[in-house]
């Protein structure tokens, strides 16, 4: 599923068996045939009762973070919301929102071991972040719009391409591929936004105008309550949605992220 993984439920900030019986014992148990012991094998360990878990608690066994996930914030009940960006199939994300959120996602993707490639016309807005993220390695690279070279993604070296190319991003030379996801950042809706959103596997929407919210609702098939909430979302809150489901996620910066990027904000 394309949605970030978290416990189901509404947004926390707002409008959002009986054990089986052992087989019967034979009337006259037969002693097992003697076995030749081998040193170091067949040692008797501690005895413990069988662990049992009712079906309704199975979800509690799921780890909120895997080796292919990026924690993008918290969702319902303050559970971590994890976005699986590293996939064996192409994956396209569109974020209608602020640069701050895209940069946090990029920085956290680097922390999972991914390479982040940024296609941008405003490298000055990314330079200090890339320098901090690299730490002697080429973990985050910056490229002019239309000049991203092939990245050579693999299962051992996944790639996230962040396209920060303005309101009308041109068709990219580097597209999504196995182990290479693409996140396209749109500051607001534009004439190309419907096409990008319709073709995306996942769409994130931050605070927009009521008119833009209505357009997003038509494209993504959102109920009226979500359409109304889009124009009042706090800074740092994103509605992530696809055609089947939706989830409100609040992104809170760590101390390091605050030092690099400041507090959450919708406007750049």
C-alpha cells in the first residue's frame, strides 16, 4: 500500500482462543530408542510456558520502522507515520506544500542510508542542508533543473530524487524506477498539478486556499470534511492520501533539524 504506515484512526490533532488440547497419551508409553549423544548438541534449555497472543493484538507485533521506511511524523494516537520510499518498484510522490517538509523528508531519507538527489532551481536554499547531510560522503547532491545524471539505484543503494522545480516542473530526465523514488514538490496547485497528482502513487497536501482545497478534493476524491480542513491545517501538518485512504501527519523537527531548518512552516 502506498500510504505511510501507522495505526488506523482519526487524526490526533483535529478534524481528523482457547488453547488447543494436547493429544491423548497412550495407555502404556513406549520408551524412546536410546540416542547417541553428541557433545554440544541437544542441551536442555530453560523451560517456559507457551506464549500466546489473541488475534486482535497481532498489530502490536508490527515494528513502526523498517529498513525501508522514513519516519515523516506522527499520525493518529501519536503513532509514528512511516513512508516506505525504498521499493523494488517505481514510486512517485507529489507534495503540495512547503520546502521545509521536503527538506526534512530528504534529511531523514539520508539517515536511513539512501542517497538523495535534489533537482532544484534554488540551490542556495539547499546548500547548507546538503553540506550538513553529507559529512564527507555524497549522500545528498544538488543539480540544476533538467541536469540530473543517472543515479544507478540498487537494493543496497536506494535513491530518493526530490524535484524542487517550481510551479511547472518540466518532465524530468531521471524518473522513478526500482529502488528510486521521486518526490515532486509543488508550492501550490498549478495547471500541471492535476496531471502529476493523478499519476502519483501518493499525494501530500499542506495548507492551501479553499479554492485549491476544492480542486484537490475533486482530483483525489476526498470527503467534504477533509476538503474543509485543508485550508486550516497548521504548519507542519500534511494530509497524505491516495484513492483508497488518507492520513493526517504532523511533522515535528528534532533538535538537529531545528538547528538546520528552523521550525515547521508552510511558507518558504
